[in-house]
C-alpha cells in the first residue's frame, strides 16, 4: 500500500486501518479478523466527542451546497462538531450505511428508499427535508413538449430503474395507458433526450434542464407535483438508535442546525456558496462555476419552499428542513399511492426544534 | 505475435513498416468519427477537434483523477494476481482441489455488482471498494493462466530434478515457475485493462475524485466532449497497460522465451481416467456437487464475515426460504406483485437469451477475424488497436451512444456482449493458429490444397482446443455483460429487476438473483468444459 492511495480527507487513523486491512489481505485465509476489525467503522470510531459522518446520495454538487457551506464556514465547528462528508454515486448505497451504523446521517434523494427499508424492518426516521417541494419532473424538448401526463401515450419515456415503480404508478393515476408507453432506463444521463431518442426523461427540474440549457437545448419541464404527486425530497435520516442515545442525538441535532445555517447562508449569498463548491471540489471534478451557479439558483426555490407561506414568514422552529403536517400528509399520500406502507411515525422534527 | 516476438532483433525499417497499419487504422477511425459527428449522431458525437480542445483544457484535471484510479487499479491488480498465483501454487500438489478452486473462481466474475456494491460500501471506506473490484476483475483469468502454466510443464524436467534429489519446492522453483511465465504473462496482460475498469466501477459507489467520478459528473452535466475525453484517456491507459506488460517482463526476466500462450487451455490430463459411463457420471456428479458446495460455502462465509453484512446480504438459507414462500414487491411486467421464483426465472431466461445471442455473434466474429488475420497478417495489425480499444472503453460511458446507434433491444445487448467477448477469443484463437506446425501447412501445399482447405482442414481443427478454452472464459463474461446492458439500456431481464430490487431494499430478491446467476454461470462454464473434454478426447 502506498501513500498515493490515501484520499485527501483520510486521517492517520483511517489510513492505518486501511493499511492493516491490506496487510491482513495477504493471508487470504484469515479474512475474519480484518473484516471485523474495520467493522467498527468510523461512525462511532472517531471518538473525540463531536465527530459525525454524513453520507450523500450523489457526487458533490450544488444539490448539497448548504452542507458544504456549513463545513467551509465553520458552522459545524462552531458547535464543536467535526463533520466528515462521504459523497455518493450511481451505485451508492445510503440506507444500508445508516442501518449498519457506518455513518450517522444519510441523505437520500427520494423518501421512498427510506420508507421501503422501514417497511422491511429497518429502524430509521426521517429528520428533515432538504427539498420541501419535489423538483421531480418530466423533461421534454421545448419544440416537442410533454405538458400533461396523457401526452406521453405512444411515446418513449426515459427513467432511472430506481424510479420505475413510481413512474408506472404515477402514469396509472393520471389515466395514462401504461401499455402505450415505452419505458427505457437512462439512469442519470440527459443525452438520450438531447439526441431525441426518447421523448421525455424523468429528472430534476434543478438538474438536467440546467445542463441542457447551458448547451443551448431548450426544454419543457412538467413537475410531477403539479399532477398530484408531491413529496419531500433529499431527506435527512438517522437510525432510531441515534435518536435514543443522548450524545449521538446531540451530534445529529448540531449537524442539522449547522446544515440549516449553511443552507440559509447559501440561499442568501449564492455566489459565496458557488465559490465554496468550486474551491472544495471544482478542480477535482472539473466543475464549471456558471453551471454550479445556475444549478444552485434552480434548486433554491425547492429548498426554501415551505409547507405554505407560513414557514418562510416565521423562521425559527419552522425554518428550512422543517416538515409541516401538510408536507408529511402529502408525502404519505404520494408514497401510499405507489404501494409503500408508511405512517407519520416515520417523520420527526425533533432535531430541528429551537 | 510471433512476428513481433523479438522486435529488438529486427531492423528499424521493418519495425517502422509494422507501425503503418495500426496508424492507418487510427486515421480511418478518426475520419469515421468526424463523419459521425457531422451526421445523424451529431448531438451525441462531438467533433474530434472539440474533444481534443477539451482534453487540452482538462489536462490539469486528468492528473489527480488518473492517479487516484490507477492507484486503486494497481493495488487491486497486485492483490488479485497475488491471491490467484498463491492459490495456484498452494493447491499445486492437489489437482482436484485446484480444479475445484478454478470452478469456484468463476463465481468471482459472475457475482453481480449490484449485490456486491452495498456490501463493499458498508464494509470499506475510501478507495477500498475500487481496489477490491479491480482485484475481483483479475483473479479468475490469472488463476486460470497460472494453473495452466504451472501444471503444463515438461514431465521429464520434473523427473530429472526429482531423480537428483530435488524436493517439490525445488521442482516449483526450478521447473514450474520458469515454465509458467509465458502463460502467466498472457493472463496478467489480459487482466490489466480489467483491473482499470474494475477500479472505475468501484468509484461509482461514491467518491470525490477518480476517473469514474469525473465520468459521472461529465455525463450528468451533459458535457459530452469531456466525457469522450475521459473515455479516450481511460482507453489509452488500458491499452498502455496491456502493451507495456510484455515489455516489463522481458526487461525484468530477459531469458523468457515466447509469450504465446492460449489462455484457459486445459493442461495435460491428470493421469488415466476411468472412461466407463458409470464412472464418468459419478465423476460429473461429484464435481458438480463439490463446485456447488464450494460456492455455497464461500457465499455463506462472505455474508457471515462482513460486519453488518446481514443488513444488505442474504445467505443461502434465507434465499432458499424466500424462494419457497416469499413474495416480491417489485412491480413486474404484468404490473402486479408475483411470486418471486417464477418472476426471477422468467427474468433469467431473458438474460440467458440475451447473453447467448451476444456470445454467439461475438464468437463467430472473433473466429472469422482470427482466420482473416492469420491469413493476412496486415489485417491483424489493423485490428489489434481496435480490439484493445474496444476492450478498454468503459461500458457505462459508451452505453448512451450504443443505445442511440443500435436501439435498446437485443441489438444493443448483442453489440455490447460481442465487444466484451470478441477480444479474448480473438487473441486465443489467433495464437493457436500460429502454432500450427509449418510442416502440416507444407504438406497441404504440396498436394495442391486450396486456401479454403487450408482453413477448414488445418487451421480450424488445430485451433479448436484454444477456441473451446476461450469459450469457457467468454460464457460467464457474456452473462455479466448481458446484465450490465439490461441495467443500462433495455430495462428488462435479471440485470434490471435486481437493480430495482436493490433500490427497494429487497435484498432477498437481490441475493436470490445472485444465487441464480451464479448457478447459470457455473453451468455455462461446466458446459464449455464438457465440450472441451469431448473435443479433446476426439482429437487425441
């Protein structure tokens, strides 16, 4: 094992741990000790009082601006909290990382993944909504718009496989003859739409339309929320154990408070937030500042959108991330409609209290 | 490769002449690219100049990402090969155990990523998942190559060492290891691009740098010139690794002779075998039972040993119970929940159908190309850069273009699988055809045989064992490739339904799928092995 392998954020301890794993790999037969050795994971490992690890669902970008600002501006540090951010990716598994206590907090793009895990016996709670209005939309080309769910009949819709169930149920509820729609998996890539291979794709209003527009392709965006399928997204969730353990709960509360301040700062000063993202990840990922700025501007309304106008009028306990009764009801209705069993006990605002 | 076996010994002019065909290929490809960029695929195919410009702008950002990915790939390469070679050495005195390990190792390449990913994510941090996937990608091919090299030695050399009082260790050191080098190098060479792709796929599980992460960013942001630039860099790295390996070995071990070895070929028979039907049936049953037992044991240990593994993995017993009386929450083709077993079997049949068609096309193309390349050496030099590049392009980056060009049905799947299997088959078959004794060819010429007879009576029969050996490797590969295509392009079959199940935390279904895929891959391998036995038996 050489030093070039050590990721930048990795401390001496974790480096030693990894080196240890490597050394133990030499003796292929004795796999047991090294695996259980690393099993203690850094979720509870880091000790030192205030250390917390958060796992994101996707690669670092404007979608997580508030968290990056929180880290960069010392909004966590001020509370004595040291936050490790683990980025995600297309094959990223967030829920299992939380259920097995490898990380303290997870961020999932869609609440369905948390709810189904809970329905299967996982002990998790959603503790905040990063997006309080769903940016999920069907995105079509402006010259051949799909303005109504019915418009998709006889056409081709690009989806992610993770969203297949949702797509089927959404169409059925809106009276679409599912048999007349061709569903193809496109994962996260807007290319098939640009190439007119598909007529619409399932995406985020804050995401694909922005990158397509930057390349001169005009799109029409049909938010699912306008057709009876609204729900919170980009949800923060923790294991029930975290909530029942006093110290762990306090760390999680501090994280939520810091992230909230981070997002408030990011919404207030979007240029600063863009700079933070560019500084931390721009060079490595080759991010482009104008793209990140546009993306942030596009997602901002969904972060700020409250459960009604009341939330924005009265900050404090009902500020960002707060899940109003109305939002919870809407989420439950939407998820129930796609066959997921859940109830109000999945959600708690207790970490967001004043 | 006999022609280029000793490039240093040949005059400069001849070596330069050898370079012309591959360079011409590159030129033709560049022109074809330019045409495509201005044609119907223009929205997905950027112009070469645009990509080159982007690559120049991106020069700074390749450095750190390449070094992260290559560090993971190199570590995985070393671990995977180390483990494979160690296994081959340790089991040397026990041929039956060795054969069992080889079959169980098929499981390593057949293990679907969608099931392994969460397991790796909860067990490891940092670049470790990438390292492990890189290792996983190389362990099978290297094990096969090492076993072939170590066991296929000249028996008299072994006897000489033994007779002069040498221990088994001396035999290994003095005879087996040196004899194994050519085969091993062939295995290590094929493994090199595999390790790089494995590391990139590992980066898809989450990371803040590396070629895989950069690729995801570029694709998500619809930055096509950059995505192409990254694909080119990746392919160049893989090709460089492939081409540099023999040079490295030749520099480090200058006494090594030729590198021409057929990968996956069967070594000398293990003594005389009882050929009565009853004994053969018994042998087959025993070996199937041992293989299945080995795989189940490995599987069970994997789930047991990984901390927290029970959260995302299911052992053999749980899967058995699930098949008997579980239900799946997946919205299936009919739109209603079904029993898991019939749904899974129908998905599997689709996957096998996909894999079978793609495999056959790849096989026919590869054999045809091998014949052509053998008859016209210039074709080989034209083809080689293409087939190396095909083997090294990251599928995930290429899939949107493949889908646009070939649709999202069986055609796209077939192309993908053919691309994945074409290269190993071509290399193997070509090497075997080269080994045809000159005297046999002269004999045919003397009786005035036509080129057609030359091919049908000599080349094909002579290359048959090599062909069957590569079938053994290519069949499980095809199943894996079919599942990737289903996940990324078609949206049906086991590859797609397992992906959906994983996002719904339906790990019963995911690991049920693992069991079924493993079983199918082992059966494919077994089938290819039986074919090989029958063919070799006839030739002997």
